[in-house]
């Protein structure tokens, strides 16, 4: 028996111009089947931050799991900064910024203002830490050399981009007092920069995603390489080993899926240059079973550490009270997990709307048999019993309150 998993990094909400393949209904169906009972989805500012949340709430009306949001700040205006206290009062204590955005450095003064206000309000700021200048330069050089194929994708977003951005993010945290959550770290150098930030006593957390634990850049030598395009790219075996070491030691705090799948045809559309392939894969349903199979069963992690990175720490970091543990007064999100069940991963048997799985054919030992959400059976023996709309918004506590 395990606590329900908490995934702090998903993309299930729509934007004004885009509807994800896995919306809240399809995405959380996969989540519940995989033992994930709470998801945090990115929602995007639409003029105001509040408007992005309102769109997210409309979309999440079909959610099968409980949910919360990170609001992506695309325009760090004075008006957006002024919204933060009211968002916190309503239980929305998460922001996200993209350091890889073209205008991030240009508007750094505005982002500093947002981060200071976020710190004062008790908000957690998720950070996509890749440096725009490094990525733009590498991408331009590849195009100029005629190296447009997907096999060159890893060279377009080198580990240097993570290193530069994480060190800059640490400086921003030191300057503003903000608590930052570095998402999808992929490389050994990224981990070194994270370790230095933590050693300075900064409020910095680190997340990796499943892709960086199981796969290497060798996938980009295949004709179907585009199926594994994500940002950052897959790295070398040495980086994979470093990720496991960091999970085991506690340097990394969580594993989040960055669940954002696209159909095979969209990923493999003819003639797409490496920087035109839609990034993202499905991961929600396999998050828990694969980390158990590849981590616990292979002696890389203890069961206790697995529970910490998939449930306890994400809930604590995000201020999701009642989540991430089995305790008196908690929400009774529980997974009955069979450590001996062996399954072969096949997209046709998964609950995502995606028509391929990044781990297709992978043999996994250990799988959820029952998922309870707030004490109610949501999944049992291969059947999702929860209905669309059964999920609830989880009000996130401000950091000062959640850490007490």
C-alpha cells in the first residue's frame, strides 16, 4: 500500500490557440490508472494571470484526479505582479517562468519584480532552466551547416544551456528570496549547478523526468527519432547514471512527468527540422510502475525513497496539504501496488490518447491494482471507475504556512 502519487509537472490545460491531445479527462484517466491521484498542470497567462486560471478551471471540470495549477507568466507586467496576493488567497501559489523564452533577458527587471513579489506572497516558482542565447546560437549554427535533421536535436540544446540558466536562476533566487523549482533537469552539469545552489542555502528544488532516467541520446540515431523529442533532449549514459545517483542521494527532490504527448503522425511529419518537432511525450500512467521496476527492483532506490520523490516531497514542496502520505486526517489517496505483476508496455493498452508510448515493448514488473482517491475506488483491476468531474481543485498553501 502506497500513498497516491503527486505529479507537479503536466500540461493538460488548453490555451487560447491550442488544445492538448491529453486534456484533463484523458490525461487524468491515465494518471489514475497509474496511481497518480493529484496533478499540477501548467496554465498560461491570458492578459491576466487570473484569466489563465479560469481557463484551467473550465478545462479541469472533466478531471478524474485532484488537481492544482502553476500559472505561466508570459508578460511580467506590473498588473500581473499586483495579482499575486489575491491568487495566493485563493490557493493558487505556483508560478512558472521560461528562461528559454526569447525575451526573458530583455525583461529581466520585470521578472525580478515578479520573483520578489512571489517570495513575499509565499509562492513557489517553477523554472524551465535553459538559456535562450545558448540554444539560439547552437540552433543557428546547425541550420547554417545544413544539419536540420532530428538526429542533431541534442546539439541544439546542449547541457551548457542548462548550466548557464540554473546558475542564473540561483542568482535570481539569492537576489529576490524566491523559492524556485527547477523542472526536468537532464544532465550531470545541471545537477552540479543544482548542488551548488543548495549548498548556498538557497530555496531551490530539483526535478527530473522519466525520460532522463531510462533513455539516452542513442534514440536520436533512429529513423523515428522525433518520437523522443522533448526539451531538454535525451543525454548520454553518464548523465543517466548521474540522475540515479542524485535521486538516491536526495539532491533531486522529485520526478515529474512533463506529460505532453502528441500523436505519432505529428511527431514524424515529413520534412520537419529538429526545432519544429512538437516536444513532449506521455508518461503519467507509467511514472510509478517504471520507477519501481527500474529503480527499486534494480536496487537503485529504496521503496521509501521512491515514495518520497513521487508523493511526499512533491506534496510538501507545492503546499498540497492532505496529499502525498497516508496519515490520519489526510485525503486517503492510496495505491494498492502489486510488486510482482509483470506487464509489457503497449500504447494500445494505455489510457492516454497518444497512439505510441516512449517505452513501447518495455517489460515492467510492479503495477498498481487499485487506486483510491479520497477513499473512493477510482481504479481497480484494469478498469478506471472514476468519472469525469470527480477530481477536485486542491488549494495550495503558501510556502510559509506549508513549511511550518
